[in-house]
C-alpha cells in the first residue's frame, strides 16, 4: 500500500508581517532552512540598500535646498523674463545707449566688407561677448521649455514612460539629440562650402584666415554659447557620478573653441565640432531608446554609436591631431611672430603647443570614456544589454523606481505552494505530518492504521 506524506507549513515574515502557507513534503525541510538563509541574506542586502538610499536622500535634501536647485527649478521664468526684457528694450527704448547694447546682443558685430557674392563678411570682435551671452540665455530657455512642454509629454504619451526621473532623463537626451543633429547638419553644410573641404592643408595655409560670412560666424558663436551653457547646466542640476569628468571635458572644450576663435583657428575647430556632434547624436538616441524600453533597438543604436565613436573620436580626431602636430607650424610659417612684423595675429611655439596640449587632454578624457564604453559593449556581447556607465546615479534610481512600482502593482498577499506525492512502498499505515512554523519549526505526527 502506498504511503502518502503531506507537510503543511505556515510561516510569518518578521519584516513584513505577512503570513503564507506552503504545503510540501518532509523532504522540503532543507529547503526551508535554505530559504531562511536566503531571507537573511536578502535582509542584509535590503539594509545596505536602505543605508545607501538614506545617504542618497540626504544628498538630495542638501541639493534641493541650495541656490543652484532654485535656479534649476526656475530656468524657464528666469530666461524668459531676460529675453522679454532684452527684446522690449530693443524695440521700445529710444535711449541710444540701451539700443546700442541690445543691438550688440541680437546682431553680429564687426562687419568689415562684402565677399565676391555680395554677402557681408565679419571679423572677430570683443563685442561678440554680447551675442554669445544672449544665446546662452536663449539656449537655456529653449532647453528647459522643450524638455517640460514637448519632450516630457511625448515620453509619457508615445513611449509610455511614466516615472518622473525617467521622463526627465528622456527629455534631456531628446534635447541633446535635437541640438546635436541641427548643429551637425549645419556644420556639414558649411564644410561642403569651405575651401578646406577634403583638404586639411587649407586649414593652415594663408593663416590667419580672419574673414567669416554671417553663416559661419553665427554657427561658431552659437556653438560657444552652447558649451558655456553646458557648464551652467552641469552646476545647476543634481551632480552626477561622472561630474568631474564632464566638467573637465566642458572646460577643455570651451578653452579650445574660445581660444580657436580668438586665434583664428576656427577651421580646425569646425572639423572637431562636427566630429563631436555626430557621435553625440548616436549616444543621445541610444539613451532615448533605453529609457523608452526599446532594448533591442537600444543595443543596435549602441553598436552604431560604438563604431562612430571609434572611427571618429579616435580615428578621424587623432588624424587631425597628428596633422596639426606634424604640419601646422610648417604651413603657417609666414604667420610666425617675428620682430619688426606687424600682424593681426601671429603664432609662437608656445601657442601651438598649448592648443596641441588641449587637444591631447580632450583625447585622454575620450580614452577614459572608451574604457567605460568597452564595459558596456561586453555586456551587449554576453546578452545583458547596453547600460550607460557614464550616466548619473539617478539612472539607476530610474530602474529601481520602475521596479518598485511593478512590485507595488503586482504584490502578492499570499504565497501558496502545494506539492503532493506518493512514495511507492509497501506499508500497513499512513503518516500525516503537519509542520506549523511561527517563530520556530514544530512537527506533529499522527499515525493511523487502516
């Protein structure tokens, strides 16, 4: 006669106060012990996570009470009011001093003549600071406005992103993707019209090439404004785990682009801006797909990003860097600073080496990021999926927040597992084993002969 063995287990969780029943066999006693050990391990992990969350919360409270946080929350009204004030003074004021100031802020300065096509050409001037400042404010307004009223709602309606942090991150990357796309396309358009198209030697021949048309000067000054605004964003928003890397990158970039403008090296600056913008489009698009939950598309875009990063930021960039180091002084020989020569700009080995040093420093940061990107690539290869290791701590919080929401929605009030089996053995009786677990395991045996 077969023997039927049944174990009834009831356990109360000391953490949540929830009760659950498990009907299993006597052989599951070891599983109960293993489960208890796992619960203990999970408890330790939860304690560590809670401690980390408490530290993060204290950092959040410190940030949210700072002046930078107040500025960040009011970027739209502050920038909007400044823009309204500027345009109102420009069109309504009759004071020459005021209109002169507003005119410098809204229009390109230092026109020096016309080119062969009859279009105005410009030189650099100290008054360009006004134009750049106006565009820092304008970019701040456009970024904040589009993130709040365009990209955020788009994320919720079409990508089904409802987490607050995820929507913010999606909106940030949407803005980056839009800006870099416009900048890259316009930069390529200017490159096709440039005399140094497909000829790097023309970057340095007849230097200093100080005449610019309105399209190129606007492009370069707005690029300066954008990167200055990036430093502003880096400080007003909550610090991210790669804050110092990004800050170093932005400082070097601003030094290069402003220095190249002052020393008339904006031709090589133009090429480097195109290289950087093209790669950043792919990076922003990959992040957008990740936040939208399109993981397969994210992995595909990450591969495109990886190829463009290696090919452009390490291949093309280093070729331009090598060309500048190898040929710049020779091709610009007529522009070298010499006694008795009065020139608008002249170069010295110190000036050239300073620019080469900044270009090299930017490449070092790029190599550091390449190491981090290679770790992501390894995860993609083994099937884990692309995860941005350069992003801020809130990116992890986004995933934790979404997981917590899923747990809350699908929380089980009771866990029941029933397993019944028969042991094929000859016996004259039947054993019913009942195990009731409250704070410890107790066993009661009832044996009944049939």
